[in-house]
C-alpha cells in the first residue's frame, strides 16, 4: 500500500451510451481508448489540477469546471475534518476527444473519482466505497453535460453492459452479454457538444413512441442475454433521441443503411454523437459495417476514424 503523497494512476475507457433505445440508461464499455488521471494527497485543502495533456488546451484547470476535478472534490466532501487539512493534486491525460460521443467527460470523471478515492484511502486507511465513487463520478460528469445522468459513467466505471435503473436512488445493473457481437465505432472529425445535443431533444414524446422504445429496450436486453441475433436486429431502433439528433450528423441515415447492408445488426448514435456505432455478429461484419460508415461520411466531406472492438468487461482500473 502506497504512503500518503504517492501518485495513484487510474485509467477509464471509452463508452457508448444509449445503445439505441436505451436513452440515458444503457451503456457499454469499449475497453479502450480512454483517459488517465493521476492523483496524490497534498497538505493544501481542495483540489488543484497541475497538468492536462492531450486536450489541445481546451479544458479548464479550475477543479469546479473540470469533470475530473469536480469528481475529486465530491470525494473530498465526504472526508470531514481530514479534508479541512488535506487536499488532492491531479494530472489529467486525455485519450478521448471532447464532444465525440465516446464518453470523454465521463471517462475523466470516473478517473478522477476512482483516483481520488484510492489516494485518500491510502492516506487515511478508509475502505474503497463503490457507491461514493459512482456518485462522485456522476457529479463530475454533470459539469460537462449540464445534467445528472450515468449512462456513460456506469460502463466506464464497471465495464460490460450497464443499465441505469434509477437516478434517485442511484441504482446501476451490470451485465455481460451472452450474444457474441463486435462493435464498429466510427468517429467523424467534428464536434457535437453534449449540451447542444440535449437541446435538440423534444420536450415531450407521443405515447406510441414511448411504448415502442420500452418494447425495444426490453427486447435488446433479452437479445443480449439469450444470444438472440434476430431479436437484437429488431430491437436496435430508437424513437426518442435518434430522430432528433440525426439532424446534427451529416449523412446519418445513409450511413445507418450502409452499415446494416454490410452485415450489422443495427446502427445508431453513440451518446450525443457525432460517433456512430454498429453492433455486428463478428469482427469481419463489424469491419465491413464500419468501413461502410466511413465511406458514407467521406461522401459528405467528412474524414473519420474506425475502431472495431468488443463489449469489454473492463471498466476503470488502476495502472
């Protein structure tokens, strides 16, 4: 066990939130790439961020305005008198671009919460508390999104396929799918800010669309747990967020059709976008689906990056 003052380094992976019909409740871990946060206990109260790398100078150093910094502050808030005499120093290394739909802000928040909890635990002897870390990470992620939600935070923290059953009280379910599938993730070279994507959503939806999404969300979980590919193909349809956020992504409808024609079960927007993801039966189908999306973006004047991976059982971890 490290003594107080030693650095603790934590990695948290990229994630896909919503996963089709699971708006604000479903999420999957991609395992990599991801962010890294280093934390250590210092004598000065509060949280001080002393280095940020890989962000192009875009992220704030003020802890209250930074997702990792706010998450660390939330951990300190539970330390009582000890936090009146001690604080944390953070260093952040961004491996995920902001506004990409890969859970960048959530990955940093998770790293900040886990690293802070471990650093404080080494100094005080307190036991790692899963619920405190989850709450702190959600609190940190809200700095970027402007809303309190955990659909990216949960898979970044726990890995696998996660369901945010409730926010109040905060309750997360973690599953490991039995259906073999691969994920094609295509990120075009432009940014959709999370706040803008949320502003694109309607204030209300029809009963018909709400019922359809409930049926699709339940069917998607059933498909993953019963290895039912045809059911997954039918369930990967979103009637709540996708129709409105698709307008922010040039060529979306064409890219979705191309991915399915190339062998994917389905295709949708990763989180708030502009990343698109496609679930496919195997790596070859995922590769073809991803390349079809890349080609579609190219026809619309956009360069993009393709990642083919699995739904990873790995979430945040000390490195």
